[in-house]
């Protein structure tokens, strides 16, 4: 019965039609060594099964949850090592449990602030709250004027969380997107 709350500041810049984005993920430190997965549609979270010079790059070891902000929407699709998925929705917020597809929504339906900029000078802050031992995920964006977090997405997850396991948070970008990340992690005992 824990809340796991993590947040980070981020900036995104690149061509407006870039097939890119970033993913934040929760992973099990009891698993094997964390290794970066495939690039492109996997946003380094999933494996790559067919990439020139890097065939069969494994996925992130011990990944429990992956949350992608994806300009192409391909993080939601099957292929490239993913076994479950749905048709791509451009500019999407996509959630996976391990390699299993959970949820996808176009960002325009939840918030319009996820955009690629020409420079990385503008920063946004996202907060992720995994509640009640992995049964619900809440995602909120900081309003810079009021300095309050506004919830942009809420989804039931039913993740297989283990109370005896330690978890860590990671963030990965997919080229040609670049930017900056500063992450924090808190665990709250309910």
C-alpha cells in the first residue's frame, strides 16, 4: 500500500514532424542489469528486433511501467519487439505495463502543451503518481502561473507491484528530439 510519486522537468525540441518523443519508466532493481532497448518507435523502452547493425537489442530489464509522450504514436503499436498494441495515434500519451499495451490517448484530448519547439529553452514539469500499489496512475502537468499541478490523465493499471522489491525511475529520449531532464522520486506510505 504505497504511493510512488515521481516528477521531472523536461524540454523538447526538434522538427515539428519528427517521429520521436520520450518515455519515463519504472523498473525493478531486483531484475537483471538495466539495458537500453530499441530506438525509434520503442523510445529506448522496448526491444528492437530489426534495426540496421543492432538486431535483437533487448528491452529494459525488469520494466514494470512505461509512459511515453510520442509524436508519432508508434509506442502504442505492435512490432519492434512489442507483442500487443493498437493503431498509432500521432502526438499521443501511451502507457505500457512491461511489453503489454495498456492505454493511449491523443495529447490534444488531455493537454495542448506537449509540442516540439525549435529550441530547448522552454521547460515543463510533469508529475506521475502510481497509487495503491500500482492500481491507478495519475499524470499531472504543472501550471507555471498558479504553480499547481493539473491532472491531465488518470488510468486504472493493476500493475503487479511487489512490496519487497525496490524500484527506480528512468527517462529516455528518442532522436531527433533533444532536451533536458531533472527527475525526483518520492515514496509515500499510505
